[in-house]
C-alpha cells in the first residue's frame, strides 16, 4: 500500500463526494468550510496497484513546524472512505494512515474515530469522547422525560414558529445570539461571521445541513444548526436569547426537527459531544432518552506539540 497527502486542487473531488454520500463530515463541502477559518482541506489517499482504495478527509491548520491535522474539526468525525472495504483491509488501512500521519511533520494530529476504524498505535494517545444517541425511528417517539414533553407542548400551544435560516434577513440577529452566548459563558466563540456566512451559502445547496431560525415579536429567540451524518441527525450548534427562554424554543426545535427527519428515514438524534466533566449537559441530554456513546479521539503530539 502507498499512502500520500493530497491538497484540494489535486484531490479526486467526485470520488470523495460519491464515497461520502450522506456522511456530511467526510464531504468536500464540509472540508471547504474551514478555509474561512484559515484551514486547508487535505486528503490522505491509500493506493494499491495504482488504484485509490481508501481516503481520509481532514483539515490542516497552521504552517511550517506548527502545522496540525484534524479529521475532523471540533469533534466532527470524518470517516475512512472506500468501496466496501473488508474489515481486515480496513484495519490495515487505518494502521497505515495513523503511521503516516505521525511521521508527516505535524505538530499535532487529531482523529475523531466515531466509527471505530482505528486502534491504538505507537505515538498516539486514545482520549475518550462522549456523545449521546437517541433512537427516533419509532413513529410515536417522544422524549421520556415528562417535564421536557410539557415544555415542548407549551411551545406548540403558543404557536412557536420556526423557519429556514435566511442569511440575508437573519445574519445580524444570529450574530447577536452568538454574542449573547459568549457573554453568558464568558468565552470567545471559536467561529466568526465569515464562517457562518460560508455555512449559510453551503446550506442553500446541501440538504445535509438543516439550519432553522425562530424569533418572537421581531426579536431573535433561537437558532439551531443540524447536520445529517449517515442515518443520524446531529444537533451541532444552538444559540438563543435567555430572556426569551419562556418560549421553550431550545426544547421544541430539536424535537420538531428530529420528528421531521425521522419521517425522511433518519434513525437517530446525536446530541453532540460533551466536554469532560459536563455533568449538567449529560443530565439534560439524558432527558431525551437514548444512551451515552463513547468513542476514541486519537491524538498525536510531537515534541513541540507536547509543549504547545
């Protein structure tokens, strides 16, 4: 097997997108988004007898000795792409990719291995990542927590309206919600307006993105971004105005979008990766039913990476 790095303009775009299918995190559209954040989409190709048998999408950030690789960014997990690779071949491919990534000159490497393609390799540390998966496939599915159901019904009784996000009309209000999120948590958002503008443009032509907007009496109330990853609906980001929390938009929107997605064949709702020690977030997610799901993020640091 031969492993090589391929940048965007040399990448087999049509092949990547065919193999990615409904897996948005592995698509070229997702990788391209991170250019707005200073990233460069790259693809590690595995070839055998001159044929591409596997592809690992990712994004590089930084330059020179501080270049790092992520597959994928912010806990979003791309997968090894290939045409029905046997399990044994897939394991060998994953080993080859990990070994090449650790010797490619990156200061850091992050592989979010949600699909369990990889295993422990020399120089990599396995760090557990925790998310929550809810089976939404049953026609009568509803969150098991009675209070949560009451809050959803309250939003329905109030006639809460949601609509597709329209950047031309909603972006100023959306950025206000982002600033409220920053103030509430005393953090700086990792995403700036250029990223959201790029995402909004992609959203117009990619049904693997679901972006909804809710306002009340002309004021922005809540906005949620979902991704379709295979048969899973992922609630990726949520921004809201706490002063309008009585509308229960933060409960109603995930429920409504999940029910609509289930009618289109989606099987599960993924409530997103929880930070370490976030017991409050896990308690809230448990109200939706389902169960916790743990997978490994494999992390490599060279000498500089261990210092930085």
